[in-house]
């Protein structure tokens, strides 16, 4: 069994915030035949299968800074280890729409990850969902707690669709295939038109007709005329 965790803040007020992209990812995965969301472990839980893998989805409702409390409670209940847990979260250090996978390491100041480290340690898996950086650390709090701009709607929807497309590979431990599914949504390859480029016309040489041969008598006549 695996536990997929989305990080965010509860309530409609925060639902479209950049900080809530982890919740958005889980909401999209939940459309793949999962049960409805139910309150459990200080969060909301949905259960289902992706292929042969049993997956539990968890959206902590403790607010971002205390996310680890909810995750730790669920991990102990299901008798899991950090290696069974994958966390979807916003990432300031990646450009909008970029996605990277990571296992272990530091929390880089992310309060949700900081809480995860405190309650279950750092050895869990992460899906880092790029939201870009506002340019200065003093602007970060306001930036992450602000809704995605209308101009970002297209890439955000493509990103979530890509997660939906590739989550089966993620569940099977096929990280590169999962990332490829997202890349195909964000940067679809252009289909070939099937038409061949016209070949350059070849200029045929002009052939001049050869003069008719003169008889010996005609040549002699021309010489003395």
C-alpha cells in the first residue's frame, strides 16, 4: 500500500492558492475511481487502486504548518514507512509547470515539508510542482497565498492532466515515465501533416537540333560560289 499526500491549506478561501497545488493534484487523481473524501487522521482521505497498487490519498486539514501531524498519524495507522509515502507540494525553486521528483533531502524552508520532517523524518518521496518565485524572499508569503493568475490557467490544467495521465507509472515506481506523461501534456509533439515537401524542379538542358549533313556536291558548290 502507498500513501499519496497533497499539501495545502483547508477551506474555500485557499483552494486556488499557489500553495494548494498539492491539494489540486490529489483532487485530480481522486477522479480515477477513488472513494469520496472522508474525514480521518486530521485530514480528508480517499481510497482506491491504481493498477495493482492500493493507494490512499490524504489531504491534511491541519493547515500547512502542521501537515506532518496528519501524515504521521496515517503512517502509524497503516503501519507504513516513509518510503511508502509520496508528497505532492508547491516548489518555489522551479519554474511554473516544471516537475521534479526527489527522495529525502532538506525542506528548503517549506513549512509543510518542515512539519513532515519533524513527524516522519526526511526519507519520503516528493513530487515537486513548480510555481515559480516572486523574485524576493519578502514577497514569498503573499505570493504563495495568492490565487493562480488567469494567465496561468492553461499550463496549470495541462500539468494536472499530465499528473492524471502518468500517476499509474508513479505508483509503479516508474518516475521517468510519469514525468514524460506530464511533459507530453505541457509540450505536445506536433503531428506530421503527411505531405512531402515538393522537390525542386530540375531544369532540363536545351538541346539544339543538329544541322543536316550536306552532300559532297553541295559543299563543293558553296566553295566556288
